[in-house]
């Protein structure tokens, strides 16, 4: 299995809602990432998990809360988002010991209304 | 601040020609270099990685790295309309999963 699966593919949520994005991989990768990408911009790193531990938090607002329940799963919990948080949210995975590049999921297109 | 610079394009080439995409980076400690292809509305897909000076070929793609000049490039031979996409250059620091910095991408248009 060489895929990273993200659900849902599209999400519309109100500013008072709580929702979660899910990511799953079965490639044995022990590093997993959340990226945010706005239109015509490069992906912007949010969080890195290595061996199920949070390794990097790029000063992301607390309305975004990551969780890594096991080596195959990564969640991003969303609460009280703002319209400017609307973007494509990408999950990626890679080897943890050496950087041979990322495998990205297909992304969740998030719209905050 | 670590930077990765790319010309945003669009770079237009006729079908069958060679497309040349360029990238410069600011951090001399960078050790791993990647090219991702991103179709409009889709997620990035890794197409090439290069770690040492010189050329690396994979099918119609050739990545070139010159660490002294802090320069990495991607050549696409026999360009096809299906190659039309944004190409992201990405640079990583030494060690495992360390943060990757993406360039802003070059939009390539292959004209039939």
C-alpha cells in the first residue's frame, strides 16, 4: 500500500463547529505531517509527528489540535475556526530516519463560513 | 530565514520540447532536494529526489544539483500536455524528517 488516505475530501463548517480531519497510511512511515495550502501558495508546515510524538508545532493557533493515536493514523481537530482558515489541508508521511521525500494524501478542501 | 526561490512562470513550451525548471536555495546546510508536481486542485506528488552533486535521471526527468552554486534544476524531455502543472522545489535540512522548505512553484504549460 503506497497511499495516504484523507477524509473527508471536502468540508464546510461554521465558525462555532467542531470537526476533525483524518489521515491514514499503511506504508510503515513513522513521520507524519499536516500542511496547509492556500491557493497559488506552497504548502505551509503546521505539525510534525515522529514515532507518534509531536516533534514540530509551527506556532499554529490552538484552534487546530493534532492527534496521533497510533503509527498509522493522524487527526486534526478543528474548533472555532475563522474564514481565513479556509484552505486545502494536506497530510503527508515519510520515513522518520531519512528524508526520501513525502507521500501526500489527496487533501481536505476546508471552507469556513 | 531559509528560502527556496523559483520563477513562478508560467513557463510555456511546445509539445516535444525540453522544459527547464530552476530553483535556488539559501541554506548551505541543505542536504536533500526534491521536485513535486502538483496539478490544479490536487495534492503534490513526488517525482524526483537528489542528494549529491550532478545529474539524476528517471525516465523523461533529469534533476541536476550544484551545491556550490546552491542551485537545483529539473529538466523534462519530450514534454507532453499532461506535464502541464505546477512544479514545487523542496529543500530539506540534514537528518530524518527535518523541516522541508517549499518554493512557491513554477507553473509549466505544454502547448500541443
